[in-house]
C-alpha cells in the first residue's frame, strides 16, 4: 500500500490471504489510492469464491494456485494492451474534442456567432436538435461541436447518411440485430444507438429516411428504447439525436413524405447554418485557415492569396459553400506551388473560362453563357452530385440533366 501511495503501477498481483490486510482489503484501498492500477488476485483452488467476490469489487483478473507462470505473463500482457488502448482512446477523444470545439469553427460574422451561442447552450443538454443548411455548409461539423463541447463528449459520436443507406439496411444499422435474425446474420451486431449510448447519433439527410423507419425512430426517441432485429426484449439507450437536412422538412411533412409527429420531435431546437454567400466577411479567415492546413499536408510554402484572388473569392457565389472553398484552396495551392494563390489558380475561374461571354456577344448568347457558368459552378461546388445541385439551383433533376446536355457539360468533374 505504501508503494502504491508513492508511485503509479500498471499491474499489481495480490494474494487473497496475507497477514495484516487480506487481498480484498488491499484491492479496495488500491482502487481508492491508485484507480488506474490493474489488480490480479491470486487464490488457492478452494477459495475461488473469494476471487469471484474480488472481480465484483473491481479486480481485473485472477489466477488459481498452483499456477503456470506463462499464464500470468499472458494475463499481464493482456491488461497492458488494454491500458494502451484506453490511453490511445483517451488521446483520440481529447484530440477530437480539440478539433471540433467551438473555436475550431472559423468565422466572426454575426450569423456564425449567433449559431455558436446556440451550439454552446445545446452542448450542456441532451436535447434533440435539427440542423438545417445547404450542402457544404458544415452541418456535421456543428453536430460534432455540440457533441464534443459538452456533456456527451465521453460517449461515442456516430453518424449515418440516410440518403446513401439502402432502405432494407437502415433498421439493422441503427438498431442492430441478433444472431439468426436474417440470412447472413451470423453474430450479434450492435446498432449505432447502442454504440452511441450516452453519446450522440447524427442522422444526416434525415428527410430521406423511409416512412416505416421514421415511426421506429420516433418510438426510440420517445421511449429511449430500441428493439434490435431478432431480439425479444427492448434495449434501453441514452443517446442524443442530432439530425441534419438541406430540405424543407415542413414542406416534406405537408407533402406526406415525412411524419409530422417526428418532425416536431426532432425540431425541438432548429439551427440554420447560413450559406457562405451570406457571411462573406468570414471568407478571408477561412482562406487563411485552409492555407495553413494544406501548407503542411502539401509541403507548400504558399502563405496566402493575392489581392486579385481574394477579390475574386469574395465576389464568387460559392454554391458549394465552405466545402467548395476548401477544395478550391487545396487545388489552388497545388497549382500555385510555393507562390501566392492568384486568380488563374482558382478552379471556379479556370473551369468557367471556356464558353464565357465575350464583350461583343449578343444578349441571348451572353445569357446562355452565364447560365452554363452558373450550372457548372453549382455542380463543382456539390462535387457533381446531381440531386444536391438540382436542389441548390431549385430545379428538377431531369431539368438539370437536360441543361447539362444542352450546354455540353459532362456528367463528371473536368480533369484537373
């Protein structure tokens, strides 16, 4: 006990029967003095019940006399491996917390600061919230800031994109399944709700969740219980639910594509992330942030943008928002090499030069040229995701495809 008080030890091997204090007393006091020390109890065959009691009191393992020394070495190494994994997990959680804390979100605009004030309040609770914003505005970044900035940071943050998950897999992914629940279910599999117990489940593009699944999600939120596929008893979970969408959920509700009761349950707090075009004053700070980020990754001496490039970026509409700006800076730094980023290095300038209106163009030609540029900018900003681009342009997907064919725009991004 004196040694434990004077220094930290990874593992202690303690006999159950000793003069002075017995092994259970040493175990109890060691948990108070040095809670990170793993205790292995040594017991004789006839006192295994004492070893079981020791496990209940917090012992990590036990060995029975007469024992094989190799067995003890294996147990010690297993405990050391567990400690290393715990330390790595703690480090990663701390690093994630630093990366996604509030001051890791760049910008000083009034709109962003008001949003971050709401984030800070939400982080202190487990309240369900709905994050609304265009593609590329950083909805998941805000969700992570809520998770890592408050009471849920010790739990897991798990995310699922409801638009990309096949309908027949959504329930298993969220709630898990038991062995034999369906063909191919060879083992029990925990769902995201179980994994995120005491943490956060982030449902991106929640407007795309199938209607039957919406009813089960509502029940899970209200009752704080889930029913894994193939299970006979519900499982209690305490996970915070954060949802995101770039669609108008009220419109989806009125059209019958989204449950009204679920909408009101998810939108206890609604948070709208302003598009980049509405907070242009944040663009210089974002540019500096991304330049500093990619300087190390690309081993570039580039330290910023020329005045002309900055003016071009301040004037651009940024249909793909912060995600597009980040991609533009990364590409520009590759082409700029070790000099400042100039106008010619910007993707939205170089990719729309072809077909741009000339000074002597007639009005009809100029309008067509502008329309082509605008569509190409929107496609580039949304990584050529046709559905997201159509939503950003407020047109149907079929109309977008017709326009792309009309203007000779390919289905994939132009090669850089």
